[in-house]
C-alpha cells in the first residue's frame, strides 16, 4: 500500500506533470530565505535556466540583493534534491507594481429582526415634553408589535 508521499512522487515523475518538479524546486529554494522576505515574494518562476523571484516591495528587492550572493554560492555547493533535474544557473529578482487582485467582495446583507418589545411599560416622567416624546415612542413600539 502506497502512502500519499509515494503517490505524489510517482505522479511528479511522469512527463505530463514535469512542471510540478519546477514548483517543488522553487519552494525549496524559497524556504532558504528569511520568513519576512518569504512573505514579500509574490511568486517565482524558471525561465532560460534563470530563477526569477517577483517581489512586491522595493525594500524586499534590496534585502534580496543583499542575500543573493550567499544563496547562489550555497546552491553551487549543494543543490537541493528537488532541483537535481532543473539546472538553475542564475537567480534574479524584480519588483512588480501591479496591484493584487481584490479578494471576493462580501455582499452586505442587512438583517431585520422582529420587534420583541410590546410597549407595555409605565412612564413616570414629570417633564411634560419628555413624557409626550416617550409616549410617542411607546405608541410606535405598540404599532410595530401588532404587525
């Protein structure tokens, strides 16, 4: 009986799913970066034996440029197991200024509740204007309770 890892590895070795090995290699190299830098990476891709990282902030590009030489030298000495099939000769990064796709907009639904007050309360107010105001509110509550 094969476990899930064996099934996924056997699927990745098939020619029609060769792109999966690219993404596995990219995610392995991306894991080398520090967590704050990983959050600033929008996506990555391999083109012409060059690994491109698309970043979402110019500060991330500067941080990436500071770490890139150490990562390149580490990859020359020890290429991750996931990247054995993919030859990566260079690593580059650039900043994209395209906005992210907005998340699905939530439909705002107003909820209407049945009035639970029935308007049966005593009014012990001595001020006549305030008493009339509270009586009008009481009348509105009674009218809404009947419907």
